[in-house]
């Protein structure tokens, strides 16, 4: 057995509640290839339980469908599903969705040589069922402190969606207009019919998004990104 294999075998497994540095967290996570999701939030390890269909799988799919359509229509923007983010020395979250501007187009995060996101992507989104306390507590504070500009939390059991925007170092809620639509400030044209997403009416969710994608704000945004490359 090689020295590296011997060292890997001696690594203790990740456990919920472990207090680790990000480097130690990554070492143990990489030594457990069967493990699909684990996060380090403010130095504490959180490992997800088995995910149910209606409380996570289905909402997650609908969220990705909405964000994916925006990504396809927006040059220079990328979408990731549950990527690990090297946020800081105490935080390596694995959010349900990440929407970011590519570094070559002026984005604030970058991809490392070993293919991890480093720094703060522009937008992250979480499906919060049993993890609502974490998503709206320590994780929200870590995202705010590291400069993630927009943060979406979908509380499935409460049938509620919060969309936060970073303003002067604090998260404030983006307004819902008279038509029940929230409009991103960081990603022009990313429009969300909130109640329709909550109830699974994806036909209207995508119709409202399409309105955003044909708006002058989105057209100008794409033009601006193309000039930054």
C-alpha cells in the first residue's frame, strides 16, 4: 500500500457536527466517494438525510428548469447543480443551485485548477425543508459575509420563498410587484412568478421568464457581458 493510500485509510469519516477546517473537510470528503452531499458551514459539518420527492426533488427540478432557461439565453452565465464552493476557510457549502457570471465575463468567482468554485458566485439558491434553520441562519450569514449578491431560499413546508439582495453589507428582500413577480437586480431578465413556482405552475413561471428574456434590460445585459470578455 502506498503512503498516500495508507494516509487516506487512516482518515476518520465525516460525521454530522464535526468541527473542521475547510482543508480537513475536503480531505475527508474526498476519501468518501460514496458520499453525495456534505457541507461545511461556519466550521461545522452538515450531512443531508435522504431526500424526498415532493419536499425536495420536485421543487429542485422546477428551480433548475427556471434557472436553466435563463442560463441558455444569457451568454457568459453558467448554472451549477449542487457544486461545492470554496467560500472561505470555514465554509464549503454545496447549495442546490448556483448561477454565476463566468470569470472571463467579469464574474466575481472563479474555477480552480481542480474544478471547484472559489469565491462568491453572484446567486445561490437553496430548497429548505428540514434545513430551513441552517439556510436562514449560519449559511445566510456566511453567504452575506462573503459577498454573494443574491440568495434565494424556498421554504417548501411553509410554501414561502425569500429572495435576498446584498445591499450595504446586509441582505434585504427583493420586492414582489403587483403581478406577483420578483426581478433580479444582478441578472436582468431573471423574473420569477413566485406563487406559480410555489404551486408548480411551471407554464406561467416560464412564460414570465420569457418576458424577462425579451426585455430591454436583458438585451442590454447580454451586450454588456459580451464587451467584458
